[in-house]
C-alpha cells in the first residue's frame, strides 16, 4: 500500500507515467516477519532490499 499527498496533475502523472513497475513483495514480507518473530534479526536484515541514497545535487540539499 502506498499513500502520497499528490493531487491534480501530479497524481495523474504519477499513476499514468511515473510508475514503471509494481512488484508483489507479500511473500518476502512474510519471510522477513517469520525471521523477526523467531528472533533471527540478522537473517531478516539480509532479506531486506538494498536501499540506495537518492541521487541529488548540492543545490537540492542546500538549506536556505
């Protein structure tokens, strides 16, 4: 489930243009939950997808 605070053109473009794929990760979520429930946190962490920083330039990150 994904909820975004987009309206108007942004919401339409998000739904029609910007989404390039959708993956069902239900089985993965169940596997991670089972590991956590069993106390195998390291095993659960290894199942998590890699998170990469969003590429941004200095201007985007600059505080004004």
